[in-house]
């Protein structure tokens, strides 16, 4: 009787375990590689390191299990004898959004270290390896794929501005590769915007890359559309020329018409003195003569040089407003007049 109850108890326990324990039968991928590997040094502090890998975990027929239950990225330290030392350091769970194959196929994983483990490993004649790491519990056993530190494609020292620019271009290059490869499964995939003078991640591209490489947005703000100040150019044909036209036509049809070929007095005088292509310059000279005459008269009447300067500046301003004097020339003359007034008011008066 006791044996019968014991058997029933054991069978019940086994049944419960079978119910609550899922069975994983995922096979190894048809393609398991690390296509591109980058390392960035001195990212946030001296001696740190950011490892980035473009992985290829391609299945001819996608498994029913989600990506995070099968694979992640890892970095493993090996001693001088080629033996693994310690447990693998795992990357974050591969980000599956945006990727049309739910994380499988091509993607990116990354691992950041405050202290680069390769420094100590190499000092002891060891090395580190980057791996596509199967989940220890639910992943395809025996399918770890590793590549040695020596196979890293490029190493960037982010203390150097040129290196940081190269690093940004390299990360954008990964984005372009993903866009091309994912585009075979989804024509609407857009990861990198190349329509401007400089490449940036699109909103979808940003959504993916900031999860695949945590902290990359603050590290490379210019690589993102929301962090890039794009210059806005106004084409010449769209420039508002209303005021310029009104100024040129202020004396249209009169003897002070500044348009070349108008037949006005200014135009005729310009033809005589060799300024036939720029009647406005003739107008400027005439306005200056008038300003000098009025200034001389004011000085004679008031016996104060300041009144003459004030009058001359006002005449020049009126000339500029009606289009007889270039604003650039007016600004220069007004500056000279202001300096002269400052001299008269402050320096000369204090020494007299």
C-alpha cells in the first residue's frame, strides 16, 4: 500500500514538472557568424571599452522561440593556456523591434566595460573572445560561435576627435547594412537617412540602435536626426525682394532715378563721369555734397561742430532710406560720425 502511494506521488510530481517545464527543441541556426566587430576605447573614462558586433544568426525557417530565449552576445576571457576564466559577460537581450525577423538574421549586440578586460588578459598572455552565446538553459547547446580579439575590424580611441568621427561613420555604416539586409524582408525599412548632406539615423534606426548600443545617442548626438541641427537654406529665387524693389523705384521716372539706362539726370551724369553702370554711386556723391553743405551751414549758424555732424548724419539716413545711398556706405559714414561725436562730447569737452 505504501509502495503504491509512493509510486502515485512520484508520477504526480513528474506530471507536474512536465506541465510547468516547457520543452525546447530549437536547432542551431543555418548561419552563425560575427560579420563586423568594433571596439571603442576611452568612451566615458580612460581605460574603458565598448565592444560592438554585427551578428548573423540566420534560420531558413524561423524558430517558434523568441530570440532572447535562444541567443545573446558575450565576451569571454581566456588565459595563456586557452582555458576559459570565469563566466561569460553577456550583452543585453538582443533588441527585436524594427528587425523584420524578430531579432534573427542580422543584428547588433554590444557590451560596455568600465575597465577593458583585454588589458589584464593580454598582460597575462591571454585574450578575450566575442561570441554569439546560446542561452545556457533554453538555447541550442553547443552552438556558441566565438572570434578572437585579434579579429576585431577596427578600434577607435574616442579621446581623439578624428577617431570619434570615424567611429560615428562606422556605426552609421552598420545601420546602412541592416537597412539593406532587412529590406529584403520589408521594403518599408528605413534605418539611415542619406537624403541630406550628412547621414543620420531615422526614427526607426534610432529606436533600434539606442537599444542595441545603450548610451550611443549621448555619445554620438550628431548621428541622430533629433539631435542634429540641420541648416535651413533659403534659395535666392525665394528671397523677399519687395523692399529692395521699392527702394530702387522710389524715384522711378524722375531726374533722381538710379536705374541704369533710365535717362535721368543721375544716369546722364554717371555716363559723363564714367559711372554709367552705377547711377546710385552718383546719387551717393550728390547726397554727400548736400550733407556737407548743410553741415557747413549749421556750423556757421550755431558755431557748433556737433550740429553740423548731426545734420550730415540725418541727411545720409534720408538718402539711404530713399535709395540714393547704399546702406553699407551709410553705415560706415554713420560710424565715423558717431566716433567724431564721441570725441567732441567726451574727450574734447573734458580737456577744454
